[in-house]
């Protein structure tokens, strides 16, 4: 008897069914720059007019072990937003306008319903980012993944005018550092969070804990915030007084802020703000030392904006009007030596 590809664990019909199901998702993210729809070998996207000396900006990322929470909870409709956010927020830090997004979905055996929910979340994220879901790849790889599990990777591309590129070259002594709130853990530090809350203390994902607004699973799956509208508001209202943007991911404020500062500078920041309850829960039940919290989690700060000191109030007002919670986090100062590598000094933490 002849053997088929399906006998080997790959169901072509399921793959075709998934493509049909996700076409409406891609369609609703279509922008004026997209030249073709989903289903071809490659996606086509033109550059917006009016961008002087355009530079393409790219970013790629995954979701990490936050996927384990999605598997355990059976909830798959928000993890796609995390994927978009982790990529798009990175290219936003350059000052780029997001243009399009590509995804990779790998699994051992394709569950069309689950994959549909994941890709719906990706489309939701693309709408929030203002970019097109231009294409992707679904790979069914028997024997590569545990039953019921999958992996995700994302790829974002944007454009910025060469003179409008943000970064260390613009940051100067005296700049104000404005924090923009995260929605929680975002997509970093989940190996530690899971070890403390799910392994050591065996809290249930459906359990309601006094300090949380919902269940633990709902808190852990809260989607990563996408800052496209926030950055657009800053660019419109602050203009050239916006010098740099820092996406606070793995490594926290202390690990990421030096990436957008020049040598000979240091960032002095204050942790005098209210952290989302999930961080206190992890820290208390670990216990986890403050320095370890600082270099693992965002602690409630998803984005840091370096702006001209005189523009700090305008920046906070623009962010607030865009629906964000923002506050003055600190300032940029001169390091003891012009050759010193940039560092972050946290007030009250040795």
C-alpha cells in the first residue's frame, strides 16, 4: 500500500484550509502600500511617498516561554499580539513607521483552529501597529514539537527618513527620561515567573489571587503593549525634541537604556512609581532580590523616551492624550569620564 505525506504526519489539506481561514485577517490589515494579497510566494509593499532619503528598518523576535502559558491555558488569541509587539516596538525606537509584518508558525501537527486563533492575534497586533500582515509561513514538522505545542517568530519592516533616525547620536546631558507604562510582564522573564508562581508555589492559572484583577492566567497572558500610536503622538507633538526611544525588554531598564545612550553619559532613574501587582507577586513568592527583578523584568515601564528637558511636559501630555500612562522617570547626566560606557544609576539601589 502506498504511503502518503499525511501518513508521515503532514496534512496538506489542513494547511490549505488554514490559508483560506486567515485570508480575511490579512485583508483587514492591508495598507495603501501593499501591492498583492496573501497566497503568493512573496509579499509586495511599496514605500510611502514623502520620506526623504528613506532607510528600511527591520526587527525580528519571538514570544519565548510565554507560549507555555498559552499552551497550559488553552488560550491562543492574544499571543499573536505579543509577537507583533516585540518586533514592532523595536523598530519604533529608530523612529520608523511600521510597514509590514511576516510571521512563522511551526508545529508538530497542525491544529487549524488553534493556528487560526494565533494568526487572528497577529492580525489584531498589526492593526494596532498600523502595518500590514504581508505574509508568513506555516510549517508542520512531525517529531519536532511536543503534542499541542508550537513556536512563533516574527519579522517587522518599517521606514524612516535618514535625518529622522533616533538614537544615541541625539541624546545629550540634561535630557529628560519619560517612562511609558507597560501592560504587565509583556513577553520577558517568563521562565522566572513560571518557576516562582507555577512550579514553586503551584498556583493555578484559573486561580484568582487577591492582588490581581483577574485570574493568574489572564494576568500572565495580558498582551504586550504596542507603542505605535504613542510614538506617532510624540513625533507629532514633540518633533525634533524627541531624541531616543528605548523598548524595555529582557534585561529591564538597566539592561536596555544604555543601548540608546552615547559613551560618557549615564541615566539616573527613580523607581518611585506604582508597579503592576504581578511583579510584587513574583518578588514576594520567590523571593527574588530587587537587583534580579531590575535586570529581568520591565517592572511596569515598557518604553523610555529621551527628550529635551523643556519638552518633557509636552511629551507626557501627548502620551496621555494617546491613551498611555506616562511620567518623568529620570534624566541624562554626564559620566565621570567621556570614555565611560553608558550605564543606568537607579536611585536607592546599590
